[in-house]
C-alpha cells in the first residue's frame, strides 16, 4: 500500500525583541503562501518542489529568500564541528525546513531543536512551530 506525503514546514526563527511584530506578520505570510501552494499543487511532490515553490512565491512578494543556506554548528567551546543547510532563510531571521512526509515524527522535531541549539544563532529568543498542510 502506498502513502501520499504531505507538505510540512518546520519553521524556527531567531529574533530580537524589537522585531516580534514583524516576525509574526512574516510567519502569517509564509503560512498563507504555504497553504496556497498546497491548494494549487496538492500533495505528493518531492521536498525540493515545495522548497522552490515557497521561495518563488516569497520572492514574488518582495522578500529576501536564500535557499540551501549554510549554518555553522559549534561545540560547547566554540569549535566548528559541522554545518547544517537550512532549506530557506527568509529576511535573515526566519528559517524554514520543509518535509514531505506522511506525518511528523519525533525525529523531525529533535532534528530542528538540535539545529537551533547547535547553530548558536544569537539574535534573541528562539521559537519553533510546525505547519502541516
């Protein structure tokens, strides 16, 4: 029996207290665009297709979007131990990881939380939310 993957965005962001209103508006826009993509394209595509669609529509909306953006991962003493490549970095503050999966598992959440901790993005509080469409 085959299953059909769903389009899932794992979103985390690092913001200073002065841009909280802006980041929430940005998240609302990303959520709407992701929903619109799901309505138009449906489910069943590879993650790269959804990544390209989200990036394209966000750029059309006038936002700065970087695809496959490298983030450094450091050990506790600051030693560089690796690199994580974020699917999308939007406006320099919103990181999106796209999953095409039947459902989100604990391993997906653990992966994102690990990236948040290890990447040492130091701009303020971290927040994480999941959008499944």
